[in-house]
């Protein structure tokens, strides 16, 4: 393999590791573009990086033979050590969890190369003004290299991003987000989409945790890596509810072992736990959980697994935030809900959480919880109400009820639906006469 000039700072082993991850996993190719990796970050393997990015942008499946063929056509195969060099990089041992550190190392080496070039420019300057210009330009370039990519985009770049987003949605099928398992809810919302914050509102013991965990199961059952954070329940309680919902195992019989009198019940429970053991889900029940803990753990998991599919936080009002001097609890809660929305954008995945409400269905301590969200669901006696839907219609009532036996929300029977409709019609007539609005029709503005 052709080596770089010894005077030029570079990190060849890091270049190998980064490109190996990009060859093996499309998620790392997307992350490389999002993290602003460019040809200039590579020295010994720059042609191979160019090949990977070019083929990826054309939608070509990537492996060592395909990359070798492209480099052959471009006349650059010898720059990376020939076909054997490409195969060597593709098979290199690389740890996904080290991705962020590798990026830092590449940027650091790039900054040192810029500093070296600036010093050479200054040394060759013919007058003080030229030397000053060289020093100033070098400092700005070094700062930009260390800071990474800018988030500001031109309208042309934003337009390209829109087209790519629409293509990805079309590939995803009927809905662009993760299905909720409730077809009528998916039809309204498009599923749980990347970057969105969903909030579930309910009164005490109204089923907040049940619905959060039901949505989590829908995600990790379809191989979406899911991170569950619970500031309310202990690990065994959470697992019992997940097993109950996923395997339709009676929750009471699990939480009261004396009721597991039949050997077949024990075997069925053990079989369900074994089935779920390989599913991509983690549970964190850290006591006195803080927003910074959730953020840090999500970043660690994303680095280790190449991203997250869904983040679940149960629930927002008992997660601790950063309360500065003079700040009240309402302002602290507003900071937490805003932080969860930013986490959804940073991780490029949906975040779902819950909030406890009063009888008027307003979130205790801060309505910012609802204002920061993209979708708000209310759990009421007559079903699930879509109180806010940033990308679609709202105000609908979906016919689902909580069943404690298997810890899930299930559709109303025809008889129950008729009874609910009759009650709603009667309430509407009473409101019309009184000229008042029902509390359940409360809407949250974008």
C-alpha cells in the first residue's frame, strides 16, 4: 500500500477502521456524511473513501469487489495497495463503539496538517502582511476542522435533503415511521417518525406506562433498537409488563408467584423470556434519573450499535433536569421536555414519553411538555384522543381501551363502541345546550 509522506500528519489505522465500518454497514455511511467526513480527512486511503461515497450516492451495493472495480476504472487502485489492499481494509477489525473517537482522531490529524501547511506558507511569506494573512487563514481553518461540519444548509442542499427524505419514505412503504400496531393511529400520524417527540397524557394510573411499553414492543419486535428509561419502576416490574404484553402472559400470575401452580405456566414464561432475550432492547432503571444521564446513555448506545430506532422515557415529570438558582420546577420541566425534543433530533429517531395530567387534561407543572411535542395522545375513558399532530389531522378519538390482564391497549368490542358513541352523543347534546366545551376536546397548538 502506498504510504503518505512522513512529514504529513495522519492516522492510518484510524482511516482503516472508519472505512471498514463504512464498507460493512450502510448506517455508518450515512453517519459519515452526517458527521461531515470528506476526502480531506484521509491521506493513505483517500481514494477508497471517494469510491465508497460515490457508489453510496448512486445506490450501488458496496463490497470489496465493487470498490475494486470502481477504483480500477478510475485508475486509482494502486494508490490503496491494489485489490488486496481493498480486501484488507474491508476485513479490518473495527469496533463500532469507537466511531466517535475515530472521528475526533481524523479531525485532529486534519487540523495538524492544516497547521503544518500554514507554517510553510508563513515561512515562505515575502512580507509581514502576507505572513499575518497566512496565520489568520490557518487559525480559521484549524478551528473549522476541529469543530466539524456546519449545520447551516443552502436552499439547494435543503432541497436535496427533501428529495432524499421523500425517497426514503417511499421505500419505507405505507408509512414513513415505526408502526404503532394501531392502524388507525398510523394512518393519522404516519407512525413514530425520526426526530419526533410523542407525549402520552393520562391521569394517575391511567395507563401511561402500559402504552409506552406497548409502543416499545412494536418497535423492538421489528428489529428497531429501543432504549427504555424508567424513573418510576424497577427492572423486574418493567420486564414483567413487557413479557405480559409480548407473550400474552397474565401479569398477575407473574407478579404473584404463588399463582404459578402449573408447571406448564412456568415453562411458558421461561420460553417467552428466552424468545425476547435476543431482541434489540435495553432497559435502564437508574434511581433519581436525570436528563443528562438519558442523553449520555443514548449517545453511548448509538455509538455501540450504529444508532437507535426508538427512545422511551417514563415519565417526564420524575426525570431530573438542571435547575439553576432561582429557577422553579415548571421551568425545570420545560427544560426537560425541550431537551427530549432535541435528543430526538440528535439521535434521528422518535422519542416517546408520558406526563401526568389533572382532570382538565393539562400537564401538571408545565404545558411546555405538550408544546414541545409533535404528537400528543390523551388516554381517556372513551378511547385514545389525538390532541396534537404536527403533520396531520388531530382531534380524533380512537377506540382503544386498557386491559390489565395482558398490559395492553386493545380495540373496543362492537358493543363497547356503540355504548361509547351513545355516551359521546349525549354529552355533545348536553354541551350544545349549555354552550360549553368538553374538557376532552382540548387542542394543543403547534
